C-alpha cells in the first residue's frame, strides 16, 4: 500500500469530489487548488485516479508519493 497526493487546479465542487470516494480532500481557496490524498493498494489504483482526473477534464498540477 502506498500513500499518494494529487494537487488539482481549482476548487472542486462536492459533486466532483464524489467521484473520488476513497480519497480525502483539502481545499486551498487562496491558491485555488484542491489536494486529494489517500492510500492506494497498487499502481493500478493510482493510474485509475489519474484517468478519472483526465476524464473529468481536471488539470493535475502535482502528484507525489508520500513517505510512509
């Protein structure tokens, strides 16, 4: 299991956040970004999140693997 963080451009609505039920969200209104983070079982789960971000037309600003 690995922890990941995804920083997305914009403040995501509750409806969009619902597309990521396994992730936690932190909104930074000053920077106009939303950070999604959580634990992934395997690399496929991480790629699924990336694909979902792309499908929703969201701009990924940063992605990182968090230290355990």
